[in-house]
C-alpha cells in the first residue's frame, strides 16, 4: 500500500491516461445505465474516465488510497469539493461524485447502496494474485444483485515481465467470478504493437480483454 502512495508522491503513474479509455466508450452500453445512475470505480486514481462518466450524466463513487490522486482529480477538472472524515475514510464530495480516500477492502455495502454498475480499468490487474481473489470476493459482498461490471484486463507471459499490471487470463477471470456472477467476454485481442514497454522487454504478446459481469447472487 505504501508503494502506491509513494508512486503518487514521485509521479510514477505510467498507467494514467489523459484520454478517455476507448473500451469504456465502446462498451459502456453493456452496463445498461440510465441517466443519474451511479457507477462505482474501484482503485480509481485520478482517472479521466470518471469525468467522462460525469459528463454522460452519471454519478460516480470511487475509492483510492492516495489523497494526492483525489485532490489532483478535482483540481485538474476545476471541480469544487468538500472533505469529511468518517471512520477509516476521508470522503471527498463534489457535484455527483464521491471519492473515498482509503482502502477498497474497508468499503461496505451501505456505502455503495446506490451503485448500479462498476467500471474496473487497471484495478483488478493492479493487484497481485492473492489480493485478486480477495478483491473479487469483496466486490461480490459490497455490490447489489443485478449490478453489472465492465472489466478490462491484460494477459501476457508473466515470466517475461513482472507486474503491476499483472497478467490475468480468461480462466482466472472466470474462476475469480465463478461464484455469484455471470461472466461474458466481449472482446480479446493482441495489442503488442501498441505497447512499447512490453515490446522492449521482449514480451511475446499482450492480450487486452473486456468482460461484462453481472452479479446474480446465486
Ligand atoms: C494502476 S492504478 C489505476 C488507476 C485507475 N483505475 C486508472 O485507470 O487510471 C491503481 C490505483 O489503485 C490504488 N490502490 C491500490 N490499492 C488500493 C486499495 N487497496 N484501495 C484503494 N486504492 C488502491 C493506487 O493508489 C492506484 O492509484
């Protein structure tokens, strides 16, 4: 955890993108959102995808360890915010957006009662294998039945490069979400040509996949 905080302090945030993720734009309809619905963005960083969701008329709830990331999000978008401290979270509230500064694993279902959908980009794949199982179980326990999840993952030969981001293949996604979720892979393609860091390291392929999950509760 301290490693993430340090990364934010020294600006080692190579995962951050100025543009909106093309897969969010391409696949957002799978979330079957209505205007005013709330999207939960776990391990949100200062993702500009959250701003895109706000602009589309949705509400956003995020959770992020780094206070710096949260403050930068509000300041870079010129959004006003208030701060409230409750238990283990500092809660940053702006118009239609609430970002919990603290540990994802401390969130509970009451805090996410209003959530209709989840957008996971670089959250599951940011975690090492033991935490990925805990992440999926915790997600199950904090979202409501019927809630949909748009999940983006990466898969590459882990022996050829270390994470994060960690390699997560389809078998692992299916297994992680086998209890209580329906899981559909929407897309999967090799994008090694557009990943110079992986190319330089001699990694043979990097598959980028998009999934739509739905919590069935069964
Ligand atoms: C790889 S970044 C992805 C950020 C964002 N999803 C994006 O697409 O730009 C992972 C983020 O998760 C945060 N993080 C890691 N572990 C966390 C935890 N247990 N609870 C909350 N945030 C966490 C890190 O500080 C970091 O900003």
